[in-house]
């Protein structure tokens, strides 16, 4: 084992920790550098949908999610102004667990398998070193790009009574969307993606943004709800343009490789999937069966093959959700179309 080459992972989020777990299961020596600590809240819809659940099951992590209280979301509804979709069954249930619990349980699993986790330790030693995998989350959008995307999330406390018609409600507007779903522990996660043009700041406070516009169904739902103040978090400068792994010099997985629009509820799944796709080539590198370039290229090819088409559809979905076309009669028709719903659901995961 000591003859094996070690792997360093930059970032102890979902992708980095999942890769760490997979590599430890193959006996690879792994060190993860994590700039923050656990548990911590993250901006996220906390709705895991897609192939990532099967990855968790294969790595023996799904049972731990369930033990931590993860609940299943089975229905979804979209609302845009006075237009609404029917409440629809999801083709496959999504898994809902707070990032507060999820990241901590992955960190614990990695350490129990003998992985070295350096918390509060930022990696500053460059990007293209041999044996280093980048899983440091989203890359910031350049400040000149307009409009700028930003995300805000908070949990509604379990003492607030909020009635939801579907397990996930997506409230859409021309400036973004807000997802509302139940998570573990009886709390409700409210997470919004917003866009702002230069010099055009979103009015009001963050809790106000999450409660939706005056007169909206979301405001009706959340008007009197109390948010857990320590769960508020926000993130700005999100880069939502699809990226190809083959175009990158460094080895990267998760959001560092590419972000999918949050509307798909598939970003966490892509973090788990890309981590799993990296395990075998990195284990082969560690055992001297592949050189670093071969391992990196194999991971990039696998990720591009799995994600390229999905990302193109996700971009179209995001455009449709905020497009003016979703207002008025055409919007009502699109939101009611079962064919469109099935197409978008299957192609974006
Ligand atoms: C508004 C919004 C809503 C979303 N909703 C959903 C949803 O409902 N469902 C879904 O599946 N996905 C959703 N996502 C996407 C999902 O959150 C991400 O795809 C996922 O977190 C990616 O995981 P990751 O491990 O790549 O990055 P992260 O989880 O961001 O982890 C990266 C880690 O790297 C660390 N780090 C960064 N730089 C360094 C450094 N230099 N040295 C050491 N450590 C470093 C950070 O501290 C962090 O812990 C949403 C995203 C947004 C913005």
C-alpha cells in the first residue's frame, strides 16, 4: 500500500468527499484540503434527483443518508404568476437532506475509512500538479458578465406552519426561481436563484426575496413563516455556461468542472457521478497502471460523455423557466404539457 501514489483532493464538498470515500474503498491514500469546516449550511435546493442516488447506493452511502433523516420528494408543481402546472409525480423520487447534515456525514464517512481531512485549510499551490484533483466548487463568473446570477437559501423553522401542494414547489419569475421543499427534521428549505443586471440591485432584504413577490402564491405560503437565522446563506457570480472537461488542463470534478442550472435539481447528482467516474482511473494511477495524463484524460472523457447532452438540455430548461413566454396563454399551455414535462425531466438527468 505504501508503494501506491497518494491522491490530493482540493475541496471537501460533495464531489471531493464522495471521491475520497470511493478511493479509500480501493485502498488509495487520500488527503482532502477543505477551506471551511463541518457542519455548515450551503446555498442549495437540497433536492437530489437523478443517477446520483444510485452512486450513493453503490458506495454504501445511501443508507447513511436515510439514517440522517433524508426524506423522499415524490411530487412537483411549477407556478408562474397566475399560471400553474398540475401537481405531477416525479418519474423517480428525489432525496431531500440538508447540506448541514449531508456534508458532515460524508466527511465522517471519509474519515472512518482512514482518509485524511484537513479542515480550515485552503489549498493555494496551483492547479495542474500531478496527483491533485480539483473539487473546489463553482468557478466564479467574471465580474463583467451581465446579468449576474446569485443564490440565496434559508430554512423555515419547523414551528412555522406552511402548506405545500407538492413536495417540491418551483415558483418562477422573469428574474429567477425559488424552490420550496420539505427536508429532514420537519424543516422546509427555500432556495432561490436570481439574476440582476448591472446597477439594478434586487430591492428588499434576503428574507423578502425568498418570500416572493407581493400578491404571489409564494408570498401567500411564506408570508408569516419564520426563517432559521443561522441557515441563511448566499452566493454570487455563478457561472452557468456549460464547460467541457477535455478543455481543461487540470483534473476536476463537480461544480469545478461545470455547473448545471439549479432548476434541474441535478447538480449534486453530477457531483456524485463525476466523483464515481474518477475513482477507477485514479486508483489505476495510484497503482502505477496509468500515468497522470492518461488518468486525467480518462476522467475527462467519461464526464463529457455523461454530461454534455444533459447540460445542453438544462440550459434550454433554465431559459424556458425565466422566459417571458411562460407568461400568458402560451405559458399556461407549456406548464400543463405532460409531454414537455417528461421530455425535460428525462433529458436533464
Ligand atoms: C441556488 C442553487 C440551488 C441549488 N439547488 C440544487 C438542488 O436542489 N439539487 C442539486 O442537486 N443541486 C443544486 N445545486 C447545485 C449543488 O449545490 C452543487 O452542484 C454541488 O454543491 C456541487 O458540489 P461540489 O462538491 O462540486 O462543490 P461544493 O459543494 O461547493 O464544495 C466545494 C468545497 O470546496 C471548498 N474549497 C473551495 N476552494 C478551496 C480551496 N482553495 N482549498 C480548499 N477547499 C476549497 C469549499 O469550502 C467547499 O466546501 C444548487 C446550486 C445553487 C447555486
